C-alpha cells in the first residue's frame, strides 16, 4: 500500500504507477531531499514536536542512506513513486516510528519545492563556475591577439577593421551578463518554502527561520499557496540557460565560418574536430554544430515550462511534476556544451596572416578615409560621397585605397594630402579607435582586465 493509500480500497494499477512515477527523473535530488529532511527533523526536535531520540535515529539513518546511495550499496527502487517517498520508506524500514514522524508538519508539495530549489541553486552555481572558466580562456586567447587585425562585419560583409581580441571580448561581455543573470536567478531561487504544507501551512508550532538558516536560504516564502505552486524560479533558470545557449550558438556559428576554406581564419585542433566516412580531406567542426543544434532543445524546454504553468490554478497540480525533466535537461545540456567548447577554443590555432589579408581586401578603411576628410573640414555626408566614388574607382581599376597614388586621391578631392596613407593604414585605423569599448590594443587590454575583475566579483 502506498504511504498515501489509507483511504483507498484498491491498490494502484501498475499502469497508473508507471505513468505517475517520477523516480527516474527526480532521483538525482536524493542529497537535497536528505539534507532538507535532516534540517526539518532538527527543527521538529528543537520545537519539542519529536524527541531527541527520534531525531538521533532519523539523522543517523538519513546519513547512512545518503552515503549508501552515493557509494552504490543502496540501489534506488525504480518502482518507487519518487525519490521523496523512496527515502521516507527506506528510513521507516530502518527506524520504525521515528521515521514515520519525520513527515510531521510538512507535505510532499513543500518538500518537492524545497528540494527543487536547493538543486537549482547548486546547479546554477556550477554553470557560473563553468562560464567563469570559459571567460578566462577567451581572455587568455584575446591577450595573445590584441594586435591581430581582422575584418569586422555587418550583414556578414566586411565593414571596419577590428582585432581578433576585440571580437572575442564581445562574447566575453555576453557571458558576463549570463553570469549576472544566473546570479540573480540564484538569489530569487533562495526562498525557503518548507512550512507551506500542502497549501495552507500547518497547525504545528514550527520554526521556519530555523530551517532557513540550516539550509542557507536567504528568505522564507511569504504565502503558503505561492510557496508550493511557484515555479517562476524554474522558468527563470531555464530562461537564463537559454540565453547562454543563444550566445554559445552564435559563437559556434562564428567558429564554423572561420574554419571554412572561404574564411580560413582559424584551424581547430585535430583532437576537437571530426572527419568524413567517405571524403578523406574533411575536417568538420562537429562540436560547434552540435552546440548550435542543442540550443534548440534548451529553448524547447523553456517553452514547455511556460506552457505547463500558464493555465494552472492554485495551488499544486500534478502537471508541475514535468518541471524537473525540462530543468534538468537544460542544466545537463548547457554543462555539456561548455565543457566541450572550452578545450576546443583553448586549443584552436588563429591564422593571423589570413585575417590580415582579408582585412586588406574589403575597403574596411573607407570610413577612416571619410573621417580624414571630415577632420579637414568637409561635412561628413560630402566626405562619404567622395570616398564612395573612390571605392567605385578602385573596384573598376583593381586597386585598394592603400595603393592609389596621390594624384588619384587629389582628383577626388584637393583636401587629400600625403598623410592620407597613414590615415588608411589598417594598423592606424585600429589604433585610432581608442574610445572606451573600441578595438584599439590598449583599450582591449583594459577590457580584458575589466572582464577578469567582473568574474572575480561574482
């Protein structure tokens, strides 16, 4: 008979049990369940609701169960309804009435909410650590390439000169925002729901502050209905993880493009690329393609969570059991992607000469040429027109701005002088963009220092 089966005359049908069970999903929360139960038992004893002997029996046996699950000597019963019932049933087998007293003043509803919050806080922290490591790799790679000139693109067309370091640091900013979102999600998740009961709290004289302090939560939930039916923290975590996957997917697309023969800006290490079963020349960026593809499953999990919650009345509904599979898959997917991307990035070779050659061919110094005229007193729109005509002339005559002679420049505008060659030098173009956030080497070095300090502050 199920622990909840006292009012039933029939045993649950196996088909119901199979459909209703979540043990194959939520068994990973066994540590959180045991830690939460231990704190709950300690509070019950402190309040005089259970005896010290019962507390000792409960705590000792919960600790044994936790260690035995961890070392594999206790196998979680796949026929159990969920991890919470499995642990309670196992505890009761071992210490009898003391185990039966553990569930005093709590419901599985607030117990599940507690465990899920504890697990979410822990996993958000682990993703933050992985992101910090990934940012360090990006910063280290950037430090080596603050002088490596490449084309910057808009619409995937060559636009203006930047450096490879500047490009990498754009992604660093994205990942710093991701850490900030995870940090915020952790704080909002750190609300202790135990004591909410099934929906209407309890008549027992419990001390919720005691449990909050023991488990390290920041706050206590302020409404028992909300305490058991809130899954905002799950949705927020999935949302933050989805945005991380957007950034990883965008970065992966860049690596895929850069490693192609058409770009040839980087070369992946052999240990982090794959070949073809039929084409011996192939070297494929499979890690990046998988990250790009796996982003869709994380987005889908977020959408599923939103749809699950959008029509639910208060308080707890069984629909909410679906939250954990989606949430856990988000965590697992993001974790796997970061662990695969980090060594791939760290080991990839940057082909600086190819980047520089591409930068020299795309008229990406045209804006600098126009700015040269503006500094001579010509209105920007007029300068823009003059340089546009020069570019058209260069294309017709198979030249670039650097190879025009001074007479060709002066034919376009008498304001051009010999110093134009310095102004359109790619190195000079980059060095002159020394505003905060720009690609100038000294400024990018500052960005790197700033990023490292940001990571240390979380």
